[in-house]
C-alpha cells in the first residue's frame, strides 16, 4: 500500500503507467516538460512542493494515472545556477487501482479521459494524429477492424477539431507522409497540401482573371495569423 501523508507521496514510490509512453512519447514532449519544470521550480521555492495539481495514482502500486509530466518535470528543475533539483515528494491523491490485466484500447480511453485537459499540447494536431493512430491500432486488436468514418468523426469531435479537417489530415498522414510532414512543419497550408496530394482537384471551369486566393495565401501565410 502506497502512503500519502499530508497530501504528499514520495517520488520513489511512483511508477509510470505502461501505456503512457505509447500515447505520450516523452521525447516528443521534451520542450513542454522543460517549460513545466521552470514553473514547478518557482512553486518549489515558495512551498517546497512543486506541483499545484496533485497526481492521481494507484493506491496499491503507485502507478500514475494522471500527472506523468508533472512527475518528470519535478525531476529536472534547474535552480538559478543551472543545477538540477529533484523533488522528493509531490502532491497526490489516490485514484483507480491499476489492473495489470488491462485491455489496451479500454485503458487508452481511460488515460485519455484523465489526461485530456491536463497536457499543454493535447489538442495540437501532431498529438491528435499520434493518439488516434495508437488508439486505432488498439481498437483493431480488440475488435478485428479499424475505426470507421463515424468513429473517426467522434474522435475529432471529442478532440475539438473540425471533422472534415481531421479527415483530411489523417488522409495525408496515411497516404502522403512527406506532404503531411511539410504541413505539420508549417511549410504548407492544408488546402495546398490537399491539392498536392491529388485529393482536391481544381475546377475545370477556370476564369484566368479571377483572383487566386490560395495562391495569395501561399505567398503571404501571415494573412491567416492576422485574420485570427
């Protein structure tokens, strides 16, 4: 049985959830963990404990349900002299006991529910695509088929992204990884990426004197930011 005293758990008693790294690869989120470490250090100097929001952990094993990034960040805080500071205790509460015989897809949905609003980049498109692909594999393993269009749309709705936009992004990710990479890196806007993929065909009726908005958008990408 893990001990929580005065709302604090010993870091040495914590264990990562086996699926967390699959859903949220640490190297992909290194920058966010680094930025979080800076914020946690400020609180650590004030109170001696870095995290405002408690970790949710299994009472039997110390497996973290929610709070991996807070845990990781608390172990790489830097003081004013750039010395590494590692917290020995973190705020925590007991949550659902960890079941080692979990079903992968069901467990992924459980972790998603716990972490959806906790991670800084949870709703960024690369993260959504990665999580969708991981959940799709687990779903197919459980049910013998991949997500259908309705289930993909449901994922999009729950992830706060337009269904058509997400459909197009997943099309690029699956069928045109090079174009997808350029889009994610900001080198292409989605309309142009879709045209390059051949998915969107130009209209046969073309007025040569008509203003080409997409061409202007490609030439001056800051237009989108200025409009927003």
